[in-house]
């Protein structure tokens, strides 16, 4: 990819707010910069929404709600299908944009585009499958009619690490269900959402149905919306700390909420595992998105009989990874998102080493421009190392050994989080037991990749409430209404 191609693409990206079907500047005229994490250089400046802009966006969503809810499900589904096709037609543009503003390699960015687009196709099909029921009451004196209705205007807050997929995973079911929305993308990666919004406008999503407000004042913009009685749903993906605050705010209006929060995923390798498969799964679960994923394997628990072989093979694969700017040929791992994130990863590794952990490979930031960190494996990690209780969000794999299945389960469950876990074993009985024993919302059994638009994504404990994807995903945007009919 050439610098000229990048500048040509950036010149086509809208950089304003999108409210009531129109691109506009912030009411204050302010803008903020979006940086390239591989160079720490500015890519472009984007309109910075004020609380007044957020209020205007909610007003537009509320005004459009009744008409959009009355739009036939087939029409809503066809618009999503058109959006799916339009995104895939511009896969190279989306991939390059994601790589520039988020940092991931072009092949991985293309994978995100394909994955993100699948939510549009999946929910285009789910739009026409919203159902209810009609039954006779047990005493025979009335009839029971149960129907599903859109919950109403939604506030969707998306993270920076998958700027297209995390947007489509929320926007698609909301549109399919008949809900209007205000979308607040991360200020670190708003460009992909703005390009996607342009596509939704081009395929014919009516004015006011989707409104997008990039802002560096998230609390000031979102707080009044959450307190506004016109808002009926809040969906957030991000840290548990922020999620708790949003849940407290949402409680005042008894808002419907979906919260996909932090993770601390265990990766269990048993003595009977296929080690080749386990290494491949570990690479996918740990290094996807340079480890900046809520589903990333965070703690590696490996049976003592196979730990040496597993670490040796995994270290060789880590060392073979090419790190660099995601747009460069052959690069597999990009930078971390910003200096703060790299500093956090470095501090976690230093803490573990100071407590006795050994560095099998990596262990240091990469000097030069951008926020790069070496793919790292730590062994002999003590139980008091902060890295075992903190979501790393970087390319670091701490390895701890275990002896028995009970010990492995106890280690895996010893966390307030429960988003996803990974298990490698060839024991069929163990494969059936562990889903019942592990405290997690999702489990990859002999697989290092768990996300699928057709499956319910979400966690337990401090990892959140609600599910995204699957048939469960659209139900998060629907209310159930019961009508009792007498005299029939």
C-alpha cells in the first residue's frame, strides 16, 4: 500500500457528525485527531460532538422511531442485505482504513471486514423471523396473544479494537428489530464507523434511524442521553469499570442493557491434548489483533507433562512473527493502540519478572516509531503476579503448570471474569464435563477462535450481561408484549 493510496482513501471518509440524515460539524466547531498507532502521526481530524449534538442525535432517533418500527421486516432486512453487499464490495477500503487507524495487519483487517459483514447478512435474515404466539388460556375462557416489539431508541457505544465488527454487531440487530439509534464510536478509531455510516445512508436507511456522534467527551455526551426517558436501550462494549458506571446510570431509567465487558480467558492444555493443534489454537487465541481482544487467551494453564514441549513450540512460532506497520507486506502483528496501552503491557511483564517469572521469548517494547511490543512468553509465573488477574490486551502469554483436572478448573475459575475459556483435550468425557464446570459464557473446545455471528456472544460474572449474535442477539432489542383477549 502506498502513501498516496492511503491519502486518497482518507480524503473520501466523512469526518463530521451524522445526525438526522445529514453530515454536520460539531455545534462548538471543535475537532479531534485520529492517530496512526504504527507511527504516532495524525491521520485526520474528526468533528468532536458536544452534549448538545448528542441531544440532537437522540431527538432525531426518537422522531424516527415510530416510522422505522412500522417499516415491514422484509424492507429492513433488504436494507441490511444491501449494506452487507456494499461493505464486501469495498473490502479493500475498509481493511486499509482499519489497518491505518487501529494498527492490525491488512490480512487480519480483511478478516474483520468479512466477519463484521456477516452480522449484516445474519440479521438481515433474522428481521423476518421475529415471532410471537397465539394460544388458548388453560381455563379456556380467553386467548393469549404474545408479540415482540422494538424496544425503542438505543445508545450503542463501541470499542476501538474491532471498529467495524463491533459496530455491525450492535447496529445490525437494532436495525433488524426496528430500533433507531445513536452510535458513539471510540475516539481512537471512529473512521471505520463513519465510512460504514456513509454506506448505510447510501443504501437507503431513512434519516434519523442511525445517528453517529464521535466525541472525546464520552461521559458528558452519554450521561444526559442515559437520563433521557426517550432512550430505552443501552449497549456497551468495553471495560468492566466503565460498564459498572453505565449500569448505575442506566438503573435510574430502568434501561434495557447489554454489556460486553472485560475478560481474563484461561487456555487449558491437558496432558492428552494434540500439541500441534494446541499451539495453533494458542497463536489464534493470543495473537489475534495483537492480543487486543476481550476474547484473547490471558492465562495459559498447561499440564506439567507437556508444558516444556508446548512452550518450546509456541516460542518458536512467536519468534517467527513479523511485527510492523499493518500495511507492509508480510507483517503479521501490528502495534498496540497507543502509548498508554504499551506502557501497561510492559509494566505487567516487568512485575511478573520481578516476582520470579522467566522470559521464554520477547519481554520488551520495540524501539522506534509507533507502539510496538515483542510477542512474549513468560514461564514459572507466580500466582501473585498482577498479569494473571489483569486483562493484558497485548501479545503476552503467561504460562502456569498444573497436575490435575480439578486444579486446572480451580485455576480457570479463580477470577471475577467469565467471558470465554479455551480447552485442549482428546478425552471425550473431559470434553463433556468441562462446559459444566467452567464459569464462562463461551468455551472454545479444541479451538482458538470462538466468535461467530450465528452464535450468542457474551459472558457471565463481571464479563457482562446479555448476548450479541445468534437468534439471541435480536431479542436484546425486542420487548415482549402480552394481550389477553376475553370472550372468545
